[in-house]
C-alpha cells in the first residue's frame, strides 16, 4: 500500500510517497481503507518540530529523536471498514466510518488499523468522507474551549 512517509523533521519536502506493508490486525482491531485524511496544525507542528512553546528537544523525546518515530503521520481520517478482528462487535466490513488515531498517527496512508472502542464512529450518511475527516480537529478544538469556558461538558 502507499503511505505518505515523513523521512525526517523539516519542511513538507521531507514527505515521500512510499510502498509499505498493509497493516495486519489483531482480534480487537479494525482495518480501514482510508478515503480521506486531514492535514492539520498538529501534523505540521510535529513534522516541523514547532511546538509553539514546547522546545524542540522535548518534542524529539516525545515523537522521536532523529526523525518521527511513527513515519506515517496523520490523526484524523474517514474511510470504509475493510476487515475486522475476531472480537470486534460494533463494526462490520463495508461500514463507512470516521475517527482519530490519537497519538498513534498513521492516517496518511491507504489503510490503517485502529482498536475498537478508540474513538471510531460510523460516518453520517449526509456527510462526505472529506467532510468527516476535516470536521474532527475543529470540532474537538471547539469542544475543548467550550469545556474550559464551562459551557459544555463531555
């Protein structure tokens, strides 16, 4: 499968499209064919070691010293369930889904795997793959600030 691989920290030209093995799933995991992945400020900050106040050496400790520990970046995605592990109960092949990989990254690829119960949701029928991949970052950011202001609860 093809994936956008970040070969080292730096500007966008450090990203290369490469062939990598398709993920193999465990009993509690779901294999998703990625239809859309968003690129957001968090992805850019990690690649550029620009933590907005977090020193670069701290970012290197968290994400990898000489290059990103997880070479396929990307957090937000939408796609179609391709396969499920033996213990997966809430999803089936063919389900249209969207979600976040969290700090596990990996959404900027043709396929990704994610554990059941880790934020994966069924895609609304009236939303496109592109819309559902893009809305997550802004929606999560808005919810965070609404919670901080005491307006919303999780």
